[in-house]
């Protein structure tokens, strides 16, 4: 009947469990933890940025990579977190923890509102609707520039109470504090997405990506699952936005612009959409590329364009997607 | 049998597409435990009728009653939860996913209760269910491979395995033997007969040999209406059916 030898399910499932998925993910976090002891101050600052933006990309990946819904409006969720955290700190003198929680909550609330409307569409229409919502958000942030600081943004320095560790007081912008908090934010997004995509819900999300109509006819309310994916994605993006504001003491409307919706798309596609590790890899590669390019030319955004074209033509699966297809099918 | 409450009943079920009446005021009854075939020429409204029964298409008017409950307004996924399971005319397995995942998806459906069930399941419960269903259709050996690697006939079996994993009360099959070789058709017929011991089976089928061989009753549609219903022998002998469908 079947061509070639085939494994029985029992051993196959057991083999699946032996695969070092959890160990690999923990090893990556451990490597990031260790990197701060060998990296130069400049590298350390760059890595902290990569980790916070990598958290944003990981959130984006839940929707685009695992659920198959292409959004061009994620800057809205990131910026919602940024403004909630930043404005509460700037005007209300909120503590870091409360402000950070508000950033996460803002991402969740905005994604619920947008999702209930935008998820009536799919494909290109979904992309356009999310883009439009994000533009409205961006223009609103500019319009209220007396409060938000508009394009110039607001600087939080001096308004944020320092972190207290016992009798020790350290500011958030202290390099060591910043690095480890960035690691914390990233680790939360990283492990949460790993767990989610391997859960029963994750299996349904992947099925929606592959064939929504079929998934519906297997008894799943696909609208509800897509909404869950969007809210998780928006929540993580908001959390990353809040984290960014705290760690870099800045918020500004440029983070709500369409460019900041394109970036996570680029990072995710470059690293590998629908892989847990891809967003971090993509963010890191792109950040270093931009860093190199900006030393050579002022029009460094051309690197972004070239990268997008190359990915589309040569590596549609991205770095980790290609690795998974060729060598490690077990990667989640 | 006719005096019992039917498992499924449609009342004046109608669907129009623009000016075209695909299904017109169809009263259809199906009893528990039956294997029922729906036959008819292309464009007779067979697929539209079962699509309304499964909730893929909304009726223009009329009612659908399943186990005594009006399900006309119920979305498709909720009908699956009631036990109405549909397999597609065009094979639509998840080609890029493993055979295991293809079956685990419907298998976990019944185990996912409440928030905890959605976020974590006993892996063993799903694995055992997948194992049993793949064994039933004869695909157990291939669980780890992507579905796309299966030959066509085996993808049909996988489609059926996915339906079985949902533990259907009423299994709706849209041309299950389409594109299969004759020995594969024999295997599928035997499998359907086994399935019918636990589930009611409603199938659209063009292959008359399969229809005569499997079904206890046959419904003939033409032009969006039911033109005849009876045992396979009665249908074969019906002059109206011969004129419209069998072309004799």
C-alpha cells in the first residue's frame, strides 16, 4: 500500500518528545543572559533594543506567521502600549509596574476593538483595514500633539521613579538594568508564543492559516480563534511598546507610523514567519544590517527595501523557516 | 420507520442564487442508522442541499431540523458539535501539516472543554484517538509524514479519518469515490459500511454501482427538486428516474 518504510505512531510521538525544543529555547535565553558580560556597552545597548523589538516581532508573528493574517497596522498596538505607559508616567507619575501593565492592557483593548471590526475581512482587505486603523491612530497622536508631543515626542527622563532593589536605587536607563529588563520582556513573549503555538489552540491557529474553511467544518469557531490570535498579538506588541518606553525613556508618534508596521513584517519574514525563533533572528540581522549601512550611507532605508525584495524572491520561508525545512523539521 | 421522528428533516428548504433556483422547497427526511444516497445529474442541487444541511450555505427560506431541534440559524461549527460532519467533494486535507496533525485537529475538538482544555490537553488522550482512527482507515503507519506526500486515494482516506475523529452522528460525504481506482472504491465501501454501524451516512454519489451496493434508500434530485425516493431497486425501475438521470 504505502511506499517505503514508515514509522509507527507510538515511536514517532516518543521521538517528538525527545526533540530538544524546550532546551533550545532556554539555551537561547541563557545565551542572551550571558552576552551582557562579554558585550561592549554599545553592543549591549543594541542587544537590549533588539530584544524589545524582537518581543514586538514575536507578538506580530503570532498573527502573521501562525494564523496567516497579514497585518500592516501593528504599529498601532505597539504605540498604544507606548502611549499608555509613557503618558501615565509623564502626566500621572505612575510607577513603572503600573505603567507597564497599562501598556499591555492598551495593546489588548485596542486589538479587541480593531479585531471585532477588521476580522470581518481577510486577505488583502484585512491588510488594508488594519493599515487604515493604524493611520487613524497615527494621525490622532499627531493631532493631539499638545498631549502626546507629536513627532517630537516626549522624554521621560527624570519623571520615572528609579527602580528600587532593597536600599539600592538604579534608574531604568542604567545599562545593566535596561538589558535585563529587555531580556525579561523578550523572554516573556518568546516563551509565551512557544507555549501557545504548541498548545491545542496553537494547532487550531495553524489550521486556520492553512485552510480556514476546512477548520470551520471541523467544528471550530474560526472567528473567535482569529480574534484570540489578534488579541495575543496586539497584547504582546503593546507590552513591547510599553517596555520600549520605560527602557529608552522616550515616546513619539514615529513609532505609530506605517514604517513601524512594516518593520515587524520585515523582521518576521526575514527570520522566518511561523517559527518561534525567527522573529528574534530577523530583528537581530536587520538591526545589525541597518547599523552597518548607516555607517556607510544616509539612505540606509534602501537596505530595508533590498532585504524585502530578496526575501520575497529567494527565501520566502526566511532564515529559520529554511533551516526548519532543510535540517530540523521538529522546530516549532 | 417513517413513523419515528427523523434524525434530519428539511422543511421547504430553498436556495436561490440570483434568479437561479438551486434548491426549491425541498422536504427531505433522513432516519437514524440509514445509509442514504442522493443522486442526480450535474446542477441538480445535491451539493447545495447538503451544504445547507451542514451550514456552509445559508438557505434563502425553509427550515432544517436535526434531532428535533431547529438548526437553521446555527453556524457550521456549532452543527459539527451536534454531530453533523461534512467531508469535502474536493479533497481538502491540510497538505503541509503531518498526517498526525490532520487527525489530531478534529480529535482534540471534543476534548477541548473550557479554558483549561483549550490551553493544555492530555497529549495521550489525543494520541490514542488519532492512533485508533488512523488504524480504522489503514493509515496508521504514516502519521509523521506531511499529508501532501500521500497518494490521492490515501488522501481520501485521511479526509475520512478526520471526519471519524469528530465522532459523527451524521456523516455527510460529497462524492467520496470520485477519482478512486476500483479496488480503492471497494475498500472505501467496506469502510463506509463499518462506519454506518455507528453513524447515519448521507452521501452524494455518481457511481451507481456504489449507490446500489451501499445505500438502503436513494433520493433522486433534478432541477433543485426531489423527483423520486425509494430503495435502490425501486429507483432503478422508476421510469421518471431512467428518463432524467440514467438516460435510458
